C-alpha cells in the first residue's frame, strides 16, 4: 500500500483496515429525483475521497500526521484501486479529531481517534 502526503509516508500510522477509497459524483444543475420518480443525471465530474483512520499514536507520531494534513492543499500519492496504479492528486483534509488516550508511567503520551478525509480538489 502507498499513502504519502507531500512526501511523508503515512502508512506506518494507519490502523488495520483504516483506509477507505470512495468515488463521488458531482452532479450539475437539474440532476436529482423528479416528481414522477424518475432520476435525471447530469454528472459534471467525479472526485476521489480517501477516509483515513490511524492506529493509536505516540504524541510525536500524531504530530507528524496532523502536521502533514494542515496545509490548505496537499499532494497525496496513493494506490488507486480503480486505476490499478499509484496516482498523485491535489487534495485537502478537514475536520481532524484527536483524543488524548493515556500517559504511560515512562512519560509517553498516546493519542487515539485520529481520522481524516482526503478529498480531491
């Protein structure tokens, strides 16, 4: 699996089963269900969305991940199952939660619940 954000390898931080690929259609004016129940389609574009769920992370690891998705626009390289190859696209991330998990006796702090979407521009 490949997932890099602006060159930073994110794979080591992803939970098992923590990467979801999704294609979304962008419909234009007049698309939708009509009063008689028929569906009018007017697909203007398709966009890719990756939903990422991280495993519990040490504070330093959480900082790497959260800092990588902070810029408004990021370059994301990933394996696209539809294309059957690795692609690079400009994307953005938003709504990025992180929950404080625990501080171990050795002083190591852990964070959990780090999830974020990567949405194609």
